[in-house]
């Protein structure tokens, strides 16, 4: 049975966001279909061109969130 894989399938594969069964099916399709391999490689190149972003919040923001979380948690226990 031949599978048709969409660009979305290949992107999910690229980011390891597929089920094991789908991952294995895509790997088999990549072995058999050079055009699919070329499409995956072009997606890999595009992925590498994305800027590397670090998601870190300032300590002041993290502390404010933590304090708010703790204060609202305490209010839950204090309310009648």
C-alpha cells in the first residue's frame, strides 16, 4: 500500500512529532521515493535557517508569576 505524505507529515517527522508507526512508514517511503527525500531535505534546510531563539524570561517576571501563583493558591484555602 502506497502512502501519500503531505508537507505537514514531513514537518511532523522532522520535529519528531509523529507516532512510531507513521515515523516508520515515512522512513520506508523516504527509502523508496527520491522526490520525497528531496522534499524532506528542503524542509531541513529551511528549518536550519530559522533563527535560534532562547525562551528565557527575566527573573523579575518569573518571581512575579511565582508570587502571584502562591498568593492565589493561599486564597483558595482561606475562602469559606
